[in-house]
C-alpha cells in the first residue's frame, strides 16, 4: 500500500536542508530504484519552483511500504530528521485514485 509522508520544516531550514540533502536524496533514489516511489518533493516557501533563499516549508513523499509501521520507521530514519530540518512528520495511508 502507498503511504503519504508529510513533513513540516523548522523555520529557516535551508542551510540544514543543503547539508543533509545528498543523504536524503539517496534514500529516495533507493525507493525509486525499487519501483516503490510515487512522488517526492519539497514545498517552496514562496509561490515559485525555485524559492532561492526563501527555502522550503516541508516535504511530501508518497511511496509504497508493507505497512504503516514500516512507512513510519522509514520516515523516522530520514537524514533530515537527524539534521534538525523537520519539526514534525506525519505518516498516513494513501490511496491512488487518479490518474
């Protein structure tokens, strides 16, 4: 089943994001290589694809896991958590309807 992992950043997280980004992306690439990643990306802090120094306010990952517990464990091990980027993370089951 798919699970939505919704994360909210701490204020002014851009420097922390940049530092932990390679490890964060490596985990997403592993999900993609396994055919389990539906979509992933950050929420820009301003209404543009490249927010520059404004940074981001959080992230969304939708990926396939065996259970809610395994999705939560994967989310809990995100390098952004260790780096202090995220102030909160929510994991919920997700049902793909469209497209």
